[in-house]
C-alpha cells in the first residue's frame, strides 16, 4: 500500500473514531445564565440525564456574550439563556455554527419599580431598559402597550429602537443599561425593565412586576447546540428531557408564572 493510500485510510479511521466518540458521549457541559435557566437544568434536566448514565456539569454565566462563544469553541455542549432572535443575530455576526434545539419555559421581561406602586407615571420619569437591541425592542413594545410611547406606524416590533418612538406620550427619559445591571438600577430609576432570568436571580418576583410582556414564541428562550451535533443521540436525550412529563411537573412547581412552550402546553392538555 502506498504512503498516500495509508494516509487516507488513517484519516478515514480517525474520522470514524471521532464520530463514534460523539455518538457515545456521556459527559454534558451545560451553560446557562445564573438564575432560573441554570436552575431548570439543575432541578429538571440534569437528574433525567443522569438516569440515562450522563455526567452533567452546569456552568453559570453573568452575561449574554460568553455562553455562545464557549459553545461554539467546544467548552460547552449546550446552553440555555437566549431567545431565537438574539441567537440568530449573534451567530450571524460572529460566524458561529450554533443552532436552536428547542424552546424552554421562559420568564417574561417585566417592568419593576421600588419607588412607585402603579404605572401612573409622572412626566420626566427615568425608565431603564436593556441596551442590547433585541431586548430593547421588547421593552419598547411593552411601553407602547401600557400607553407611555407610540411607535412609528409600520415599526417591526422585533427591531424597534428609540429612533422608532414617534411620540413620547408621558415624556419619560429612557436610559439604556446592560441587562445584567438592570436589577441594581431600581434604586436610581423610577422604573426599570428587567429580563426574567436577571429579575429572578436578583430576588425579584414575577408577581411583583407592574407589567409583564406577553411573551410569544419569538421571545421564548431556547437551548442552543453546535449545529454539527443536532442529530447526535446525546442531543436527542437533552430534548427528550425537556419534553418530559417530569420536567413539566418541575415547571409547574418551581417556576410559576413562566410562559410554557408549545410542547408543554400540549403535554398538559392530555
């Protein structure tokens, strides 16, 4: 056998071995933002995967940047912290081969206040909202729903920005702040929008919110995996755990107020 043929054969055998290793994977490193999405994995998903023989490690993050890079680079096998709009934008801009696996129960973005008991806002009130484009758009849509601003006619609700505010009906002052810092902003603002995961991680309750987003599928959080791994047995096992009756029960008891996924609603109706 020639050297060239032996080299090709060696490469082929290596590829087969790597593929087999991926199929037989028994350790899963799951990333999530600190708070409810990490807790969902710890309380509901990890025990189910461990029953199947997996060793599951949960790595917690405090920002929206690192988890996707860690996933793409192989430091994580899956992550749960973002909705599909953010995932698609981030993956495209950073050229990352990562994809949605399935949606998960989601805490809606909400408006909170430590200074006011109602939404009877006064002129000049300071309102903090997330500074990343996708979550800022969500906050602006809620502001329109509660009658504080009016967006330009034809504004895409997924891409709304401060430039789309046609009329500031209550003359509020909008202050963009990094999402993880929004709970801390409540001491300095009249009102602050806070993403569900950061709200709950900081001790805020959904029942304390003055207004909740009507969260549709577009803004439900997802589990993301590397695109190349989507058809592997271990990824299918992750999806099966989320779709299980056991995880539905955990959602009902440990995460009240979360928006359930379509598959959970279907399971609950049986």
